[in-house]
């Protein structure tokens, strides 16, 4: 899998947020390998301390598959992980590319 990864300002992210971002990106890249073998993936993670993290994983659409069976739970699991942290998730085709997007809010300290 060839990937370009761009990450900004994530150093001070809370651990739960960091784990969620990691797992969503991991699953999105797994889906690229299963459903678009040979496609390049672009990963963009932009953190805004105190506000949240926006991430996008993009890959070209292909006609083949890897032959590795999927459980069908990848997108569902990414959505559930985001919603558990009051975030948002989408997966769609945009301009001939499959795009996974998520916004995860920054954990705010208790008052």
C-alpha cells in the first residue's frame, strides 16, 4: 500500500482521541487494501487543540478486490468509534475517489 500521510498539531491530543484517530485510519487503510488493491491512499489528519481532529482517507476506485473476505463491519465500526466520542463519520464517493471522513472532538477538561 502506497500512502501519503499528512498530520498537523496532534502532539497534545488526549489518549482516547489519539486511539480513536489511529483505529479509524487503520481500518480505512485496511479497507483500501481489501477493496482497492494497488490503489494509493492519501491520509490527512488535522488536529486543532481544544476543538478536535478532522481526518480524511482517500483512495482511487478500482475494479478489483484482494480476495480477502471482509466482515462487513469496517465502516460500521469506524462510525461507532466516532459516535462514541460524539464525533461524526462519513464514507462516500467524491470525484472518482472513495473518501472516509471523520471529525472527533477534543476532550474538554471537567469544569
